[in-house]
C-alpha cells in the first residue's frame, strides 16, 4: 500500500517536472523575489504590526467557520471584504515611500548618462569646494547647518515650503543663511545643479524615528528622513559639537573632515573617468593654438635639397679624332 502511494507520488512529481519549462522557472523566480520584497518591506516598516492584525482576522475567520460561530464569522467576513481599501488607507505612507524608492534610478544610471549637460558638472566642480569649506567653517564656530544636495529625485515639494533663492553658492552666503540670528537659519538649504535653490526648507520625518539614537537632534533626524524618502545627499553640521555628518539612503555617517567630505561629494556628484574605473568621462577638445597644427599628418616636411651632381666626364679623344678636329678648324 505504502509502496503504491510512493510510486504514484513519484509518477505525479515526474509528470509535473516534465511539464515545467524555462518560462515557468522564470515565473517562479519573479514571484519568489516579489514575495521576498513585500516581506522585507513589511518587516522594516510599521506595516508589520498591521499585517499581524490582518493575519489575526483571517485566523478568526477560519476558526469561526470551523466551530460555527456565526456572529464572529459575519463580522470577520465584512471586515475582510473591505480589507483592500483598508490596506491602501492604512499603508498609504509606506506605499508612497516604496513607490518613490522604486522610481529612483540614481544608483543604477548616473545623471550624466541621462542627458545632463557638461555645464552642470562644471557647476558642481565649483560648488563642491565651497560646500566643504563652508562646512568646515560652520563646524569650527559650532553653527548648526543642514544642506540637502538634490540628485535624480526632484525635491519640489520641499522647495515650495521654503524660500526660493537660486543663488550662486559662496562661503559668505552659507554663513549668512545659517547664522542663528537670521530668519533663514531654521531649516535646510536645498542645492540643485550646483546652485543654492532654496533655504529654510522643512524636511520629512524618518520612517523609524523611534529607532534613532535619542542623542541626535532634529537636524540629524530630518537628514535621515530626507535620505530615506529620496536619493539626496544630506550634510549636517551639529550645533552642539560641530561634528560634520552625512545622511545617504537612510544611513547617517559621522566624523567627516573637509577632505573626506570633498572626496565623497566628488565620487557621488561628478562623472568619473573611464580610465579611473568610473562610468562616464567628459573631456573637452583642446583647440589648437595659433600657428599650431592639429594633426601631425598635416605638418609639411621640410624640403630636401638634392646634392649637386658632379659634371659628367668627357671621354678621352684619340690622336685621329684630335687630328680631324684640327683639320676642321683650318
């Protein structure tokens, strides 16, 4: 009996395996990845607690159906029927963040590969040393600062709630903005394409604020929240210690110096040379100087003078020829 069951099971399994093709394996792999992504998304957000409540309702539904609890079964059925709308409403912040993360392309495709001009790269080359110098000066004077560097995710919502400036960056301007007696110091500066686009901007809160170190102030929390909701690079200068920190992809790294901050900004914002292992390089064509020839093939070779040929020697005349010549002269 048992052997027949095992045989039948093996035949059924072999038939199923023979009917599976490459497309089926691809379908299973994509479904597995989707389930894993949803599980990780639920586990890392507050949606995990809500999912536990939904699972409990499903358990109540099966329990009431088996035992015959009509009232409980009726309530759970009505609640589960409206479950899809409830999930969309309850998970709205988490779904929005997930879609924003899904739409980010900076980690895969650099901005400059999507049609960004070389002019933007030149602006960042000028702005990066100014940002680092300003961060160092603000750190020495323990002046709190929050600088958001926009990348592929546009921060129009945060820009609109601040004061639009569109100013060329300078150390003096950063110092005036973050001076604690000015009206623009309470907020963040947002930079776009190497320009100070807006100041006094308010940033979103982090997703898991309760898990952040309690010793971190509001600036650091706002920096983490902004980096979670976008691919922006956020620079923070602590008002208490003067420590320079950077938030990226929801992770805050600390103890930056002027040189280390400049290296990070150059690697993140500027296209790297192919020879140096980067992605894309911009090289200007050098214009030839006046009198300089572009190609070596176009240079004229100096004229070579051929050596003068020695005069040909006349053949020696015989005595008869000389006698004939003298007779002709007469």
